[in-house]
């Protein structure tokens, strides 16, 4: 019957062979191989010409772009506005952000899941939360001494490069030629943006604080890439809400004592500061969830490269809202970043049809 209709039956043992290769591709972290096409998940009652859905890599990159990069671009300028309005310390801003993560505990309780995750992966879950807290703390500290766009540039650039190297060394995941082209292009755009500023650092205390801000931004990107790698090794029900809650818990446990030991608490008395704190908390939570979802669908280096859209948004807000100078090199670098994001997104746009991945 299948031969009469011109259909070729699946080869015996083919599915088991593919599953065996995917299961053994990452023996240490037990990670899935995202470089292979995803299996089709189309309803059987639709005609074959209508069974076309975005692949996992496509969905991951689009979620990272629209839900991760764009909202995160507002976080840096809003943090700087809060600091300029009431000299709000970075750790106090981090506390405000962590408070928005704590209500997720209600969702975990309703679902009957443990708040701290299963015992066998609890250590890695806490490590992921700690790395993210360090990354955000470094980012908030950096934007107080350097322009928000430049801080976001250094942080995203370092996270992209580190993610590519870590995935290549620890997960043995390669990239295609177009992906490397987009990755290197986005990194080049970031260098164009931040390079002139690094070459004109002032001498003395001001230059020292500026250099320290760039170092903090770099360390924040390194911690972010490590956190994404750890998250990809977590596989248990309610993984995403669990790590989101742990981020808020670990952030509060670390930033509250640090605020009183290292910084001076400030109680804002103007609506602008409170509005900025609320906006930072909501936008950062949305970005956190979207990036965590996206990194399970696409290569972490590509996700970080798409997140460079945060830099473009931060530069626009830096010029139009904060009235800070945007150099011609910033505009040129932002154009290179957008072009590289377009290359990466277009290369990974594909749809699933009849068990095969086809380019859209």
C-alpha cells in the first residue's frame, strides 16, 4: 500500500540510531545536541503543504531577540536614571529586582514542586543563581561609572565570545560558517562602539573608575556565559520557575548584607526613582525568563549574539532619554551589530515539515 502511494517507509533502526547519537553527544553534562534538526511535531490531520512550523532554533532566537534583548536594553538606562535621581546604590537596585522573583514561589507551591529543586541538581541550580547574581551585580555597578550603552556593549561582547568558547570546548558544539560570520561581525561591531572610549581614558581617579567599570562589565559577561552553560545542564520539571525563584533568593541573601557592609542604603523620595526600580524589576524578569528558554533551543553563542540588540536599544535611550553623547563610531558599530543579527537570524530561520527541516 505504501509503495502504491509512492511513500517510502522509514528505515528500520534509523530512529534508534539518531537517538543514540544524541544521547551520547554530551556525556558529562547530558546535554541535547542543538546542532541537529528537531523532530517534526505537526498534527496528523493537516495537509502536508500546511505542516510547517518554526524549528526550535528559530523559536529560540526570536524569543531571545524580542523577549530577551529588547526589554534588557531598557534596564541599563533606567538603572542609570535611578542613580542620577537619588544616587541609588547598585546593590539596592539588585535587591529591588530580586523581590520580583520571589512571588514565583507561589507557582511552585501550587504545582507541588520543591522550591529549591530536586536534591540531585540543587547544587547546580544554586550555582546558576549565584553566577547570574554576580553578572547582574557587575552590570549594575558598571552603568554607574560608564555610559549605559558602553557597559552593555562590553558585557554582551564578552558573554558572546565566552559562550562560543565554552560551548566549543565543553560541549563540542560547532557553528556553521554563516554563524561564525555573524558572531564575529557582532563582536566587531561591539569593538567599534567601545574601542574609541577605551583609547581616551582619563588619567587619575576618573580614568581608574572608568576602567574599573569596563572590567566589571567584562566580568558580568563572563559570569552570564557560565550561568547559561550551567542552566543547559539542568533537566527537571519546573526548571525555569525554580531557577528564577533561586535567583531572587540568592540575590537577596547576598546583596542585603553587602549593601550595609559595602554601600550606603538610600531611601528614594521621588517617584522617578521608584518608577525606575519597578521598571527594571519587571523588564529584567521578562528578559531572564526569555533568555533561559531561548538557550535551551539554540546555541548559547547565537543567543548571546542576538542579545546584542540590547546594545542598540541602550544607545538609543542613552541619546534620546539620558541626553548623553553618541559618537559616530557608536552608530557605525550599532549598524554592524544589527547586520550581524540579521545574518544569524536568517541563517537559522527554518521550518519543520513532514519530519524534515526546510529553509523558509
